[in-house]
C-alpha cells in the first residue's frame, strides 16, 4: 500500500510551493490513509547540520573566554587583597571590593549559563514546527490522496488552499503534508523553511549562524543570547576596571 512509497515523493525543490504559491480551494477527503502510511517528511537541508557549528563555537568560545577572564581577574584581586592584609595595608573599602568581586563572578557565570541554555533551546526544541497529527494532517485534499494512492510523486504541486472561512484549514503544505492555519489566526507568519524542511508558525527568519528558524516561540531565547553577549562583555569590563583600581 501507501507504506511502500519511496521517500522521494516529497523531495520536491524549494520552488515547488510556498506561502503564496497555492492552488484553488481544496476538495477535502477523509482519513482513509493512516498517519503511518504517509511518506516520510522531507530530508533536512544541508545547512541544518552544518550551520549550527558556527553558532555553537561563537557562544561556547565567547562564554569560556569571558568567564575565564573575569574569574582570573577576581582571583588575582583576591590574592592582592590577602597580601595587603598580611602587611596591614587593608584599605577602607576592602569589604566593598570583596562584595563586588563576588557579584561579578556570579553574574558572569549566570550570563554564560543563560546564553548556553538559550542556544540549546534554539537548536533542540523544534520551536514552532507544525508536527504531523490527526489534527494537522486531516482531511487530506483529494488530489493529494489520489496521488499517494497511485504512488505518483507530489513534485510540482502547489500548496492547496483550504475551505473558505475555515478557522483551522489555511493552506495544505504538499511537502510536510500538514494543514497550516490561516494567516489571520494570530499565530503570525506561517512558512515552509527550505533548510529545516518543516512548516513553522510565527516565522521571523532562518538564522544561518545556528541553522534554525527563529520564530515567535524561540525569539525570547534568541534575544536573550545576544543580550547575554553584550552583558557578559560589560561584566568583564567592570571586573577589569575594578582590578585596575585595586592594583593602583
């Protein structure tokens, strides 16, 4: 049956269909084809696995560098303070300096963990992806169902517009074989990414540094990761400035 279909039924090119490239209103069928009989989802684009390497290196190297510099400066300042204590040269603001060092070290570690955690969420959470389910796959448009039953490829087909006025059936993606919600349902832009090869909700852009789509669901992590880079640099500069005052 349909389970014997080759996976290349869905390996159509990126020009085959997109958000505004749709056919007329669909003639919808039922659930005569089970979910496990559908062809596999499209293979991921090459950049899906190669692009994240750059982002991982940037976040990990920058985090390690800022943490090590800040931690090293704090340790050095602490050693200077201890030497001053042994020679009875303890300044009046020694306790304030100790508290500042404590907060700077804690802060840089918190910023590093936040950046790494945000990166992992972007890479692994599949945020915004419209997965296959009975709710998203059915009803299968009759034209698609006929092709699947006849083992005919879906290459060249355009996305299919759902019934007029439907609150759930916007357009049917002929690559993912899922229904995407209408554009005015409050979920933001719906888009099939040519690299991730999945339909996503709330699409903003595909990030070539991390190899993932940035959507409404993971945008806070994306913004937090950039903010932590700026805050981490500022924290390290505070540590450098504070250590210069102690050494002077």
